[in-house]
């Protein structure tokens, strides 16, 4: 179900993308159905992973929402064993997806693109508007003032024939006309009534000023305008030779051929540089030396040539012995040689660029044969654990989550594809980028689901954020209507006195604002603060079963005390000494800790005063019991 829903969505995307090439062409319903069928087959690689993700989310979300997954886990069956039938099914689908990518998809893409390009080249459906020029017929412009829809008669017709060029334009004006197609749909047949024809005869001109002109009046005239309204299906051979129409064997064969061609182009370029970068420049210099009248006699020059060819040329001395005309000729020859060599190198570079682009396209298509199968398996291990964690079935929450995840996958996959296609990244890195990113996500959510972790519990993240930012927290201890466990006043009083001693000791050793040196000595160690917080939590938890409203009110006054990392950022004494003398950064830490130090000091002082109040309440409650025991 989800596969066909997703396939319909991506097919609508294809329709809106190419709707301009299909509308107004008069294509038959059968032809459009054939095009949409092949387009749907070509969209399977995009629809199948999303369908697996959505289906697995819905399946395990329904199991979790109806507590069936909880019952399965309570019976001792782990999540992976519960998923094992789906793992086998998706593995079979992945294998089938590979053969689909290799055998079926190339043929479907060839037929789809052939039909689409054929539809693009088809002439638009003839629909001449009223009161406006119609220019969809190549070489002709038609104007109709009004049309009679019942009889098909056109009124006040103007035809501009510029098929032979603007200098040989022909204009036809008629009071009325009828429009039809020939039986073979290759010509537009116009039957004109009561009009005139104006024609320039530029081909028969005798001078530029005088152009022959012909005017003709007619009562009845028939005109044939070339307008092929047939649907001409292109040959599939050209598209079959492209990378989209090849299977793995053909792609590997093409890659081998392209690799040999790229290597040969590189070798030709290398040999061109090794032999001579600018061979014509040396010939120009030799010619200039021959034409120099002050040069050596021929016999002496012939004897000196071997030595001169072995010795390096002194360009300054050569240019000084040349005339101005010879220098101009030499520089002109050198400039032409450089331009010719530059053009040759640019052509070879462009040729090499095109061959490498073709090679990357074929390599991308080869890797695509495997990415679909891997994506199906990864989306199963993302969707099923997420459904078990979220525990929401139906099409609501699973659809939103699956669409968001698939958008992330599509963006990453498309980014990697474009970077690989343009040669910015290695092809296999770009094509497997989405797999490298989503595979750890699948492993993570599967691990969390197997351990019943609360991944989507907002209170968990709020608590984590509150601890990291050091935000204060208040207690909310309700007065219970039904109490199961009775409390011991003596035990509670002993716990309160222990808390009193700890807070009193800590307050005697600390102040609300410590000095810079005391801060980096580690005066505010986290262990005593955490010990006070732990004792407070134990006392509050124990006395939360009390029936006395005064005790519950006192418990709600206790602050939640936790140590903060900013109060003692480094555990090691050596590191604290370094930060102490590294004054700029150390001062930043010290100033940032001051408001938190005041707050923690105030919390512990409030714990001290609240504990004294609680001790008085507990002593007051315990007095009647002691009097009763004495009596």
C-alpha cells in the first residue's frame, strides 16, 4: 500500500516537471498511459526505500501502540528476532531490486526518455486564437479576427509567409477561410475566399533599390502549409547507447573503452609536450639567422651548426643581430605558434573533460545498481526501531517522520551525486555518501530500541539541557491522599540532623563570593555539594509519604542542589595552576562562575534554614509520642 502511495506521489512530481512538454500536443490517452507507465517503472528506485521506511514505521508503531510489542518483549523475544521475518523479506526485496536495476530499469528508462523526447518534438495542437497572431507554425504567422465555432469558418484572415526569408515574404489577406488537415496530417489545408496576395520577389531583383512586387486578387484560393501533426516516435537506438540504457556488463565494457581512450588522449598530450612545445619558433629563428647579412658565410655556418645546436641559444645576441622587419616576423611567428598551441591544448582539454564526464556518468550508473538494495536494508533498520520507540501507528506520525527522514536522505544523496558527477569528489564517495551517514543512524536507533531507551522523551532532553546550562529547578511534592508506607519520625529527624551538619560545615568553609586564587585552588569541589544534594533528595523522598501538611510544605521549600562544572572546571591541580596564571582565559572562567556560585551558595543556605524548620516540626510531632510513652 505504501509503495503505490509513494509511487503515485513521485509520479505526480514527474508530471508537474514535464507538463509543459506534454500539454497542448494532442497526445492520445494510450500514448500518455504508456509514458506514465515507463515513468512509474523508472521511479521505483526513489519510491521503494521510502515505502519500506513508511511501512516499517507503521507496522512497528501499531505493534507498540497496541502494547503487542511490549508483550513480545515480556515473553523474552528480543527486537531483532521480532524483526527477523522482515529482515528476510527486505533482503529478498533488495536482491530483487538489484536485478530490477540491472535488467528492467535500463529498458524502461530508454523507452521513457524516447517517448518524452518524441513528445517534445511533436508539433503543438493547432488552436488559433481570436484577435492575436499564432506563431506556432514554423515560418508562418496567422491572424484571425473571429471564428464561428458552429461552422468552423474563420473571418478576416491574415497569413504572413516568411518561410523563404523576410525579403521574400508573402502576405495573404482574405475575408473568410476554412481550416483543415490533409489525410496524412502532414499539411495544413487553408481554403481562402475573396482576398488578395502580396509577394516580394527579391530573388528576381535587378538592383538594390528596385525590388519586383506582385499583387494578386482572388475569389477562391487553396493553400497548403507544411505542418506535421503526426507523432513520430524516435529511434531507441540512440538512447540505448547512453548510460541510462546499459546493464552492468555493458557499463563495464564502456568503462574499459573510455579508460583506454582517456589514457590515449593523455599520452598524446604528454608526447606533444615532450617532443617540442613550440616547434615553429625554432624554424623561425633559423630562417632569421639565414637571412641575416652579417652572419657567417655558408661554408663556415655549415661547420658551426653542430656546435651551435649543442650550445644554448643566446636570444639577446640573436635579436641584436636582426633587423626590425626580421624581429617583427620572428615575434609574429612566435605569437602564431603560441596561439596555435593554445588552441590545440584547449581542444584537447575540452575533449579530455568530455571523456571524463562520460566516464563518471557510466561509473555513477554502475554504482546505482547497488545503492538501491543497500538503501532498502538501511531504511528497514531505521523505520522498524523508530516505530518501536515512537509507538504510534496509522498514517499520521509515521508519515511525517518518514518524509522528513527521506528528505534528509534525498538531499544528501543528491548532493553526493552532483559532486561526483561534476568531478569534485571521487565517484564512489559521492554515491555512497547517504549510506555512510544513514548507516550509523540505523545502528543507533536499533541499539536504542533493543535497550528500550527513551530517544523521543522530551523530558529527558529538557533535563539534560537544564543540567548543562545550570538552570534552577523547584520541587513539587504533593500531599498524598493514600499513604502505603508510614514514616519514622526518629529516622527522619536523624536524616535532617545529618543534613544540618553537612550544610553547616560547608557554609562555615565557603562564602558567597570567593577570590580568584581560591577559585583556581578548587575551593568549590563538586563532591560536598553533590553530597548535600543527595542527602536532601533522600530526606524529601522519605518524608514524601507524610500525612502532615506542614512537613510537605517544608519539603517543597528545599531547593534542588547540584554541583556545576563552571565552579570547578578542571579536576587536576596542575591544570588549575596553569589556568590561574593564564590570566585572560582564567579571568573569563572566574567571572562566568560568580553568578552560579552565588546561586549555589544561596541554595545551600536555604537548605540550611529549611532543614532547621523541618527539625522543629519533627521534634514537635515527636513530643506527644514521648509523653504518651512516659505516661
